[in-house]
C-alpha cells in the first residue's frame, strides 16, 4: 500500500485520469466487483463440492463474476483479457483439478459473460439496425482508428497478443514492486 501511495504521489497523471470521465474508471469498478464475486464464491465454497453438487450461492457468484467481466468489456474492449486470470482462479477453486467441478463453475462464469454479450448484440441491433460484434467490427472505423486497430489486431487473438506484449514491458517494474511489497509485508507482520 505504501509503494502504491508513493507511486501515486509522484505521478500527478494518476489524478488527472482519476478525475476524467474515461472508460477506465467504470471498467476498474466492474473488474473490482468481478473479483469480489469470485473471491466471495471461492471463500464460501464447500470443500466437498463435486461436479454434480449444486449451490445457488456458488452459481450466482460465478454468473455475477462473468457478467461483471462482460460489463468491464462494455467499458473497454481490452478488458476481455481478464477472463484468463478469472478462468485460472475458477480452475483452482475446486478441491482438485481431477474433481472437474471447475467445468461447471467455468460454464456458470461463461453464462454470465454470454448473457452480457447477447445483451450488447441486441442493444446494438436495436440502435443501429444491424448485428454488430465489436470485437471484429471495423467497417465504419475512421482512418486513424483503423490504423490503430490494424496495429493492435483485428480479431480477439491478435489483440490478446498485443495486450500481453504491452503488459510484459512493465513486468520487470511490477515484479520488483511486488518483491519489495512482500518483503515490507514480512517486516510489518513480524512486529505484530
């Protein structure tokens, strides 16, 4: 927390973005709600859960998490990449990978995501009069936007590759910050 506070204190651009009306703020909020839903679902899961057992709380948690990632995508298309860590978390939430309960949990998560995607398709159809999928839609893009989209990729997989390339540029800095935070946490924990 101290490292994060120090980074914010020395970079006034964070304040500019925090006060601006940008999709990043609402996407972050939706992502936070998705993480809360995933963590709450995992925390209250029964350790003896099997593929055929059913829990309304667990089902609702994964559907809500999927829907929140979908709303995060509504705010910013690149946010769909968060399905990857969410899927990893769902896979590790069961008693073991051999229990296959993660397939059911993943299907519930995908259902929440699919409902939001379908809702977007219907809304865009109502507004524009045609079926539009934003992940692959380039027909009416301006030349500047088209050039950026062509650089980043026209379909989901090249966009994921572009996003991961951008993320790895900052990985060394993030790694050092995480290590410093872990060491600092160890010192503060030892005192209590």
